[in-house]
């Protein structure tokens, strides 16, 4: 059921259209007691990525647009590849996905530049009271003067989207490809961070520019699944199914493609991974979501509708 009034309306400060807009929303652990939450949006005027905290009004179904506290702003050199996902990890820290800054082929080299936040997965401590945020002591580059302290992982083109398995804490990152490959990256919950997912040296399992030579970057982590543009053109990351019922879906990471509408299921098998096409749909899959019970949903951008995923 849709509420008659939007939970949060910040249309006056958001630049929307294409890959820009209100792109991420995350509720902190203990949200019901804390009464605030976090959003990621593209700022009107300059197109920068903004991560902010907003507070609730006396009505728990209505946030206060004027309560904004900006925690982070990142200039965006082009209009695409904003990333935008926000999620709290099992460690209680806020993770932020940022694309490489846009255009095509990462012309500014952001994906492999640890001095830039673009093309990265960030990890921030936004709940400690430090202003505007703290750096978790375990961040892999916190002691490297040539790197940004906020970085958790690098080598991303446009992470859309990432999620944590609510049972194991493992991390899945879907990264939209350039010309040939869409990929799913994986990180175990015990990882110390610092993974490099390869872009723009690598695209999926291959060299991005073979003529220029190809040496896998330090800390490179290969994708656990990838598919070519004969099967789609823009991956949309989902969630590991942990909902009630649907025994055949339990423990399977569900993800899809915006262009083809295909939905796949990915699961670990014997030290490797098994990937299976589950549905060949007509949906324009722009996002997945999960509810408090672990059920998984998808958003069909073309129709403006939300569907729940159940086994047949």
C-alpha cells in the first residue's frame, strides 16, 4: 500500500534522469530507536554524489527534509556511473558504492587510483558520533598516505548493486560492464578488505584493452560469475534468498539484467559456483529488495511495478 504522502520528498535538491537521481537508502541498526536514516542522491546544480543523514518527524512515516546532515559529497565528472547503493554491513559500518565517474572506458583512470573515491566501495563509521564520519580501524588503506582512508575495495566500473547475505554476512557486488561482460563479485565476511575487482584493466574475465597489454592489478579478485552481452547489457545485483518457504531458493543469490529481463540464481558448490538461468522475463529490472523476513522483490522500471520472487 502506498502512503498518501511520501516518506521523504527532496525533489528540490535532486538531479534526476538517466543514471542520476535518488539512488540509495539505508536504515541503521536500531533505526526504530534512533529515528534517522541515510540516503545517496545526485545533487541538483553540480551533479555531485551526496550521502546524507535525515531524521524522522513525530510521525514515523514522515521524514523531515529540512533535517539533512551532509556526510560526504563526491564530484562527478560525467553524468553516468554514479553507483549509489548504500548498505550497512554485518560489522555495523556503512558501505557506499561509487562508479568510476562515467563516460566510457574510465578515461580518468579512477577505478585503479586509490587516491580517488570514484570506482570504489567505501566503508565508513557513521554511527560513532564522529563528524562527519569516522574511519573504521580495519579499513585496508587507512595507513597508506597515498590512498583514501574510506576505501574498502577498488576496480569497479558501476556497482549496481551490492548486498550482504543476512545469514553469513558475505558480500556480493554486481558490476555493470562496458562492451562485453557483466559480472558478479564476491567477498567472504572474514575478508580484510582491499580487493581489486579489476576495472579498467579487466572487464569480467578478460582484458579490457588487449592491445595495450594486460597485467592483473595487485589484490585482483576475479568475478565468480559473468555473462556476455548476448544475454543482456546491464547487470542488476540482488540478494541471497533467506525468506520463509521456497526451499529451492534458499541460499541462492538472485540477480538479473535490466535489458534482457533474465533472472539468474548463483550458489556455491564444492569450492566453486553454480549459475543457472531461472526466469526469462519481460521486466526491465532496475533494482532488487528484501523485506524483514528475507523475501526478495524486484522493481520493473518500465511498468513502475514491484514483484515478489517465489519458486514455481
